C-alpha cells in the first residue's frame, strides 16, 4: 500500500510530540534527524523539509549541517550556523 506524505499530519505529530515531551532537546534532535533522513532519501523536497524543520525550535543545527555535508564544520561556519539558529529562536 502506497501512502502519500501528508504535511499537515506530520506538522501535528511534531507539535504533539514536542508538547508532551519531557526532554525537549531530545525530541528536537529526533525529529531533525528523521526529517533529514526523509529529505535525503527524496521522500520530501527541500521546501517541505524547510517548512517542517521550521516547526521545531532551533537546536542541533550544526550537527544537521555536518550530517548533510559529511564533514565537521569550521569555527567560522559554526558561528554562522549558530547565529542563524539564534535568529529563529535557538
């Protein structure tokens, strides 16, 4: 059975999980990793990935960047990523 990806369903799942979680940082990490995986495998496109990621508070942004690039970030890049994350509430 093929199931169509439903943005509204995922947005609600993310919000519900985050609201009920005791460890908010862990939930952020789990969802960011999950979203990165389904984006990398082509299940969702960049626009949808960005919208869903935007439903979460900032957190783990450097690690997600490293995941996508496969390399550790430089100190300068780390500063830029953290600055961007702070602007969105991280």
